[in-house]
C-alpha cells in the first residue's frame, strides 16, 4: 500500500539557510498560532528553537518575548 504525505505534518530540522526533511509530510504547524503552513510557503522559523512561524509578525512576536 502506498502511503500519502497529504494531510500529514512533516518533521524538519531548521538551518540558517533552509531546512532538512526528517520525516515526510505536506505541512508544518506554527509554534504560536497552530496554523498549518504548507512546506512550499514556509518562510519563517527559528534555528535555535527549531520551530516554524506562520507570518513575519508571529515570528517577531515569538522571538522578542524570549
């Protein structure tokens, strides 16, 4: 049986200039808003915290409240 990656959260390792896929999926979940972020639109993350953010505003909010 073929396994589909649709509707499945991916696990990623976030790096300074990109990310590495650890387990397949079609999206990640925003660490603050819990919004689903399709991998092809993922732009904001924290390397230190290893978490993704849905928007620049959410990323700024999360990183300045540290």
